[in-house]
């Protein structure tokens, strides 16, 4: 499979970045700690927080690499579908990209301006900076963290609906080795 995409499939780099991002977002969400700042920043929670912040920071850099690569990559054409569905799908993708930026950005600004340094991968800490709006940004971060999971869940359900019910190539465009259900190969693969 080639690094770049084609008219009917994302390339291997776009696929790898997509699935790695999805995995890291899911783990960052699962290890996220809520509650009062005294608990979030307690010594007992330090290793979980380091993991959460490091994963989230990795998501941010994967987004940067992915968007730069997207400028040069061939993005597959949408298979035939009603206009509203095409618009809903594009809007969801760009909302997910916006959240992949906003979730780590609000987290880092919230921590810094809430009086906490941010330590990533156990390397040196950055911040904190003086400011008063850290707490509200941290709350916004938690809410956006929930929203990205809900939206990604809806997006995944839509992809599976395309594959199983509409039987078009939407899911196979992003999954390595998955045949397009509307192609001859897909039909042969069915029992
Ligand atoms: C895509 C990546 C991320 C996701 C999905 C995510 C998700 C979440 C969620 C859902 C919460 C709230 C937990 C709750 O209230 O039950 C939270 C809290 C938190 N996250 Fe993240 N996060 C991500 C990235 C980051 C990054 C990059 C940092 C680095 C600073 C970070 C730092 C924090 C902190 C400090 C809290 C506690 C906030 C507070 O209540 O004071 N997160 N995160
Ligand atoms: C946190 C989790 C996820 C995020 C943030 C995410 C984000 C995105 C984004 C931004 C795109 C647009 C790619 C582009 O054209 O530049 C995309 C495409 C896609 N995603 Fe996800 N995704 C996630 C999880 C999933 C899951 C779990 C599935 C399937 C079960 C999935 C299936 C797809 C498919 C099939 C496409 C291609 C859609 C098309 O060509 O119209 N994604 N995803």
C-alpha cells in the first residue's frame, strides 16, 4: 500500500496517523482524573497525570504532522451519497480536527494559568505562568474531552453504518486490508 492516498483509499501514513490518534485519545480519556485540583495534582496521582498529559501532548503533535501531510496527500473522493450526508461527514471531520487542537490547548493553558507546571514524558517542566483564568479553562478542557469522545463515537457509528447498511467504501478507505463491500472482492469475501 502506498504512503499517499488514492481516489478510493487513504494512504498508509494518513491511516496510521488516524488510528494512532484514536488510540491515544481513548487512553488519555480513560486515564483522565477529575475532581478538585488537590486530587488532580496530588502526589498519589502524579504518574497518572504524567501519562495523561504526555498522551495528550502526543495527540497534539500527531495533529500537526497530520495536517501538514494532508496538504500534500491525495484525499479520497466521497463515494456517491446524498448532499446532506456529505456535508454532515465533512463537518464532523473538521469538528474532530478542531477538538484535537482545542482539547490539548485548553489543558495546557488551563494548567499553566492555574498555577501548575506541565511536565511531558518526564522531561523538564514548563510554566506555570501567572494568570487567573486557569480553573475555568481546565473545566472547559474536561468538557471538550467528553465531547470529543461522544463525537468520535458517533463518527465511528456512522462509519460502521456506511459499511454494513449502505455498503459503500467509506470504512474500507480508512481500514488497512478491509475490502470495499460494494466491490466484487467484498461480495466474494462474504459467507
Ligand atoms: C486528547 C487528549 C486529551 C483528552 C481526551 C483529555 C480528556 C480529559 C478529561 C475528560 C478530563 C476531565 C476528567 C473528569 O473531570 O472526569 C481531563 C482532565 C485533565 N486533563 Fe486532559 N485530556 C487530554 C489532553 C490533556 C493534555 C495535553 C493535558 C496537559 C496539560 C491534560 C491535562 C489535564 C488536567 C490537568 C486535567 C484535570 C483538570 C482539572 O480538573 O483541574 N489533558 N482531561
Ligand atoms: C478519537 C477517535 C477518532 C478521531 C479523533 C477521528 C478523527 C477523524 C478525522 C479528523 C477524519 C477525517 C480524515 C481526513 O479526511 O482528513 C476521520 C476519518 C475517518 N474515520 Fe475517524 N476518528 C476517530 C475514530 C474512528 C473510529 C473508531 C472509526 C471506525 C470505527 C473511524 C473511522 C473513520 C473513517 C472510516 C474515516 C474516513 C471517512 C471518509 O472517508 O469519509 N474513526 N476520522
